[in-house]
C-alpha cells in the first residue's frame, strides 16, 4: 500500500480483509503486523461480508478401525456446492475419540476423554481434555480438565463478547440415582478456565442447586452458555421438571429459565444414558428447544424458540417430520434458518461373520437391517428434505456433529498445539504429542 496513504485509511482497509489475507499481510511490514497482532484489532475484527461456515465431523469405518473426518461448507446460497476439507490439528488426529462441545467467535471446542485401564487408582486412570481450534488460522490449543470420578460433569464453552476471552465452564452434579439431600456439598462444583489467566478457578457463589441434573446438550449465544437440565421435584417419587440453566460469561452468574408446561414435563426413560427427548440449539442468535416425540410411530422434532431473549416467552416455530425418511435428530441450523438433520438410512443386513456368527441368531439380529447416518437439510416451508447424498457422507451411528462458525483471529497469539495443564504450566506442541502418545499407550 502506498506510503502516501494515511495509516488510518490503511487500517480501515485492512480490517475489512478476510482472515487468510490478514495472515499474509502480517509479513508485509512491521506496522501492519503490529496492527493485526494488537488485542484491540483481534477483539474488534468483524467483517460484515464474512462467510458463515458449517463444519461437519463424522466417523466412517468398521468395528476394527474407525476413521474420523471433518468437512466444511460455505453456508450461503451455493450450499452445499462449496466445500473443503480443513487441516485437522495434530491434537485431534492423535486423540480421535472426541466430540464437539460448541463454537463461539470462530473457535470450535472439542472434548476428549481417555481411560487408561492398567491404573489401579480410578482418579489417575482418566484424562479429560478440551481442545480449542480456530480453523481459519489453523491454530489449536488443549486444556486439561479437572476430573472428579464421584460426580457426573458437563463442560460448556464460549467466548466472552466483552473481553473476547475464551472461557470453559466445568460443572459437577449429582446423578439421578442419588438423593441430593444426603450430599452436603459438591467439591469444586463449578470451575472456570479463562485463556487470559491460563488456569482453572473455583466459582464460590451463585452455584446451581444440587437437585439440578445437567445434560450434555448446550449452546452459546451472546454472553450466555445454555444447558438443558432437569430438576428433582420429589426424590421419593422420582418426579422431575425440565428447565434451562444459563451461565453469564460477564457476571459469572447462573440463571434458571422455566419452560412452558408442554416442555417442562420430564420423560424418565430418556435420562442420561438414553436418546434425549429434548435438547437446546441456536437458530441465528436465538435459543431454541428441540422436542423429540413420535407421530404414527415415526420420530419428529418440534422446534420452539425463546422470543427476543425473554425466558417467559417460547413460540412453536415448526415441526420437522418426513413420512418417507427416518429422522434421527436435528444437528443444527443453517444461517438461513433451515435445520440440518440426521437421517438413518438402511445400509445392509446383519449377517454372520467374524464378530457376529455366534450371537446374531441367538439374539434375533440375523437378517435385520442396519443403518448408517447421513446429514440432510430440511425446508420447513415445504416439508421437503434436501438430499446431499452426492457428498458421500455416510457415517457410523451417533458420530455426526454439525457446528457453524465465522472467521476470526482468536488464538493468533497462542503457540500452536500447546497445552494448559491443571498444574498451571504450558507445554509446547511437541511435548504435548509425546505426552498423548504415552497416555494412549498406557
């Protein structure tokens, strides 16, 4: 850029560039590198014409070997024609067994749980880890999550919109099989990790009530992380009521959100280990509750939206149903508002073989169909399913995850593949890979 152009004008032009151009322009001159690397520029970077992306993670393979794949789509009118395969960080390639927690400000959060069988102490036999990945700048870091084996736990992720600081929220809660009245307290019930501090800290006040049972379903919208949860109304009669619990990343406060009576009714058969009857998601910048039920022996999904952020107002938007397809679940929503759903498609029939020859006939599986999962797009106005079979995404059962993200510069200052351990030390990428290799081999 010409030296005769005022630097203020240069800055206005630079902040409108896509991320890939910014990364290259950092090497043009010191002034531009200093500008792009500044915390003010990173936190304020927002390009109106930024393309929204959908990342699809899935697994393929057989019982002997499973391969984990990711593919990204440009979420615009060309969907699903513009697609590309992102470079998966070595952290995720090494760990493999991971799932998406959520995304915020261009950063995706994954969770990984490793169990080493040869350890005598259960506390020492597990490693829980969160991985933050910004695919736009190909940066990733790992955070070791504290583990407490005597309680259940959930993990939430978001980026505080006021500080642009990535935050992890780790919540311990009591199992539905326990009476919360018999447990005085939950040690370190809520712990918070902020990337700016690089360490975990205990939240001492405004903790969730002990009677609340969290689910793994969460989403982040603005400054709030939301979980779908249930509250123990009467332990002796096993009565529960559904609710939503939110965490304010600015004030560090928990808020309980009551649901309409039709959503508050708890379906006991689906708790914790079964397929969930309810979950939460994000539709543009609004919270939605997904209510799974059956009509004429076919699974449908009713979409409810919280109006204008008002927890007292939920509106039924539409019902996802398809007479000619087997809908399994709703994976997320496109920028246009169309749901991305997961379909079960018959792939073959169970036959005797290396793994099944002694058990298929005994348990009545021989000759029965088995299914693979494939993503599709549902059009609420026409009840039409947009088939995307041409993408050849046929995944193993319950392995598909979808999340949207936009370009950002977060994690730019982080050393790639570094790890934040509970001991408040940071490791380099090489050290981390060596550590993970040792853990997996144990």
